[in-house]
């Protein structure tokens, strides 16, 4: 509460407005803007999703996936104090910048990874989003390009944003890693998360985008050649 006492009236207004927007807009929650990656459902693919959280701060268990059809061994932890779970199932922290970790473990080495996150109120620190893994005892951070898939106003000072990131870890030999991400400011609400993975072995069987383009160009060429012979 000392932090609240030290705030000027404009900062207090922004925080209260953002909290009101998040609390009053549960209908905007869940996985709006999320998509199913092309490899979801293929052999050696796994998925985990969180629509409602139950644990606001760090615990030995964390938040287990609750999305129907989740198959991956993954859980989400939040480490900053003063966070709490809203009635909508979101993790919210009005004063501190929430810090999250998604821990993933699989039986097979991972190739493709797709992560999707939806937040309310203030936004994520997008530069903080990345896969962390161990290399000879040294933590390694691997970022990715963010793609915004949805943005929706949620009252004064509040906004719901869905984002997606994709990685190809085929050059590594990882069956376990963490995804780390944190809020850019206090008063951010974590609404929902999904993670999809495809095994390294199965990823090797998926043609690269350039290969698909070449195959498509070849097919068009064959069709044109056949039409000219008529």
C-alpha cells in the first residue's frame, strides 16, 4: 500500500481504470485470436492450454493445463508477490510486474513450438518472451518474432491483446525447456495461454516453406504445360 500512497492521482486513475476494465470484462476472456497450428493433431504433437488459473503466486505445483484436449506435461508459475486470481480465472497483480514461467517436459526432443498468450489491462514486456534452456550449465535465452493476432479495447485504460510466437528447436536436442515472460507494468492480467509442440523427428518430415513454394510452382508449371499441348 506504500506504493499506492506514493502515486500521483493520474497513476492511480490508470491503475483503477485498468483493474475495472479487466474485472468487468470477463466475456472478453479466454482464447480470442488464438489459432490451431498446422501440426496440431499430427503424430508426435502435444498441446497444453490454460483458460482459467487457480494459483496466483509460486507454488510447488503451479497451474496445470485446463483446456480440453491438453496432452503436454506443462505448468505455469508466477513469481511476483501480491498477485491474485480474479473471478474470471485471470492472474492479476495491481502493483508488481508479474513474472511467469511455463515449464515443459516431453518424452521426445522438440522441433516446432508455438506459444500463444492473451493478456488484459497493461501489456506484456514483449522483449521478455523467450525459450530458456540449459547449455553446459549456462542458461540460454532464445527469443522469437511476435505476431499480434487480436486487440480489443476493454474500457478506459484497458485492452485485451493476443500474441503468438513460433520457434524451430530442431538444431537443439531438447525435451525440456522453459518459456519466460513478464508484464511491462503492474496491473496486467494473464488471461490465457496455449503451447503446441511437434517432435524433432516429425518436424524433419515437414517440408520447409521454400519447399512448399517450389512444389506449388512445379505443379502450376505442369498444368500450364498440359494446357499448351491441347
